[in-house]
C-alpha cells in the first residue's frame, strides 16, 4: 500500500502510548488541539505524537497543509 498523503507522525492518547511504551514519559505539545488517537480512535487532548507507519494503524491521519 502506498502511504501517499498519510502522515508518519500520528497522535496517540495517553492509554495507547502507555500500552505501547510502558514506563516511558512522552514528549507533549504545550498547547495541543484535540486529536483522534491513531490506535483506538478516541478523541484526545494528550499532545502526544508518535512516529508510526500510517498503513499499520486503523485511524491514520493525513498530512496537514504544513506537511506534518
């Protein structure tokens, strides 16, 4: 599958980040928007973003106008 305009930087909720990276402290945006977690689809203001192949997550986000 071609990733095309899908982003490799995806938002994650607290629960999904912790499940995939137990014991790690994520970097967070200071003033985040509410995003949809790429793993579970829940709305989250966590400010956590992970680098992941967008073809491997069920709720992948497209690239934004700024290329991120």
